[in-house]
C-alpha cells in the first residue's frame, strides 16, 4: 500500500479506537496481506457498521465521497478521500457485521471481535477464525496457490483450533481432506475438488439456515431498486469554447477519480441516436469505408457543429431537428445509455452538451427562435454538475486561432450567460496552470460527492445544509 493510503488507513483505525469502536481487519496480516496492495479494498468487521460513517465524519479523518449501503455482505462500502501533496488519495473500506457470504452467516462479528489479536496498529481475527473466514471466502470466490499457502500458514498457527472450525462447516471426509492439505501445504486434491467442496459447504449452510438464500435475494432486489432510485454514478459535463482545454482536463479528471467508481465513460456527448448512426452510415457509404459502426466508434466522434458556410435550416426543418436532438439527448443518449451506467456506479464525463446549441445555434444550422431551444433544453436530463472551463478571449485565441477573435469573445460571453442560469454550474479559470485547473475541477466534483453522500446517510440532519443546492 502506498504511503499516503497507508497513513489514511492508520488514521481511520486511530479514529475508531479513540471512539471506543471495535473493529478487526480481515486478511490483514502483513506477511501476506491483500490489504497491502494499493489496488485492493480493506475489509473490516465492525461491532456496529452503521456507526462507522458517523465516527469518521465527526473525526474529520477524510471526506466520504461515496457510501454504498449493502444489505447482507458488506453492510457499507465507504470511499474515503484525502488530498496529499496536491493529489487525491482514496481508500475503499468494506464494513462487515461478520463473516457472511450469499446470505449465510458463517461467523458472527461478536465472535470475531472477542478473540481478535493486535498486529502492528490494527486488529485481526484469531488464527483459527481468520483461517475459517479466508477459506470459506476463497471457496466461493476462487482459490489459487498463493492464497492456499496463506491458509497453510494460518492453519499451522493453531492446528487444533482450525480443525475444530472445519468440523463445523464440512462433513468428516471433506474436513479431513482440507485439514491434510493445510497441514502439508499440498493443495492439489483440494484444487481438483473445489467445486464439490463449495457445494457441500453451501448445502450444509442451506440446511442450517434455510432462510439465508431467500433473505439474500430479497436484499439484493432492495439494493438494486435503491441503486435505480439513487444511482451511485456521477454525470459531469464540461463546457467551453474550443481551446479552453476540455479534452485535456476531462482526461486528467477521469484518470484521477477513476478509483472511486466501478468504471468510467467519457463522451463528447451522449451517443447511440438514430441521427448519428445515420450520419455515420452515410459517411461510410460515400467514402467506401466500412458501413457498420460500433457504439465505441461513435463515442469517439465529437459532436461538432456543421461545417461553416452552410445557411441555417428553415423553421420547419429546424424545429424537426430540435425534436430529434431532444430525443438524442433524452431517450437514446440518457435513458438508454447514460442512466444504466449511472446505476452501475460509472463516472460519466461529457465535454459537450445541449448548451452548445444555445451558444452557437448557427453552427448547428438551427434557424428557429432561440427561446424554443431554451424551452426544449429544460426537458433535457440535467447532469449532476456542469463545469465551464473559461479563460480570457486572448488566451483562448492564442491556443486555438481558427475562429476570429470577435467570435471567440462572443462565444465566451454566451457560455458565461448560459451557465448563470444553471444552478449546478461552476466556472473554472483555465488561464492558470493545468494542474491548478484539474485540482479545482476535482475539488468541485469531490465536494459535491461528499455532500451527496452525507445527505443520503443522514437526510434529515443535512436537509437544511446550504450545500444542498450545489
């Protein structure tokens, strides 16, 4: 684990200890620790998982930028953030109430906490319980040679205790098979029979806890429904004139904040509309190239204005095109593409959006009244955040002199006027160094996420917060 992430975890442990809150870290032995890989999360068993977010928030250990509330397995998954040397550092903390998988309670948290032992600055379960938790988890998720050797190390710390635990989860023959593998370090027979061992163990748990599986699926349904109502993903739009730095900034922000999300997706705007498919088809046909195009191909195509010099469409065509744009952004772009990604905890970034039409309508050959375009824009799905990358016209002109200075200045003022009407918009000055621009954009995003998380954890307490309107 890198130094900054390690220090963040130390402070988490210290804060919980000061509050008198008992935890123990699963798989936390320094000799062989999944926790010490910077790419991994940290699994902890807590005496009361619901109290952990409050303790960490009150102690100002770090900002909680995401808090996914599970139903059965990890009761909470917290994503903690702290700035270190000007860079964001994140720690994923999975908080468990015990050793649980797929709705079955293998070991209660109280048992794990009663027998915990101290290793360095944190606590871990006793060897026989750590062996049991790790074995059952690996039987469900998969076992390899390195993890098998870690099981042997734990077994040899307390052979009699581990053997007693095996007898509680497996029939005599299967328990003897695992016991011999753990004692000798030769896991070949276990590898060859791992699927049967998994089924035997789950069948035994199903017999002892017949309601475990139904409770698990019911909780999964509730969790998925909650994710649909309150998606964990985030949709951020970057606006600005050409030369403001949208592509560079969004690429950096995507890279830096990716650890907080299950995935990221960067668009020039929502895609997959019939308009763009047809345009791609016509382009491919005329050029003699490949006619078909994947969604990924379309994602890479910027939603640029039409070539200059062409006159605006007449009113009927403009209104028809406006309706198709609305369908593009709302139905084909958002409902069918972006929203499912938000439900799946994806970080969605766009460097163009509907507001570009309002800034330079003639560039898109829109010849209708601008008030109609503004009215339609009210029914286009709103991103969580809109960030305008702004700089003096002289700076933008020096970076990208393709447009006349007067047009650059006009577009800049138009963008400022558009975002003034958006309650979730922020302006970032891109005349400063790139690192400062990225830091400011990331600060805006992370502050919004922290406030959103706080509202979801304690909605009544934070209902009157002035940040609610961010």
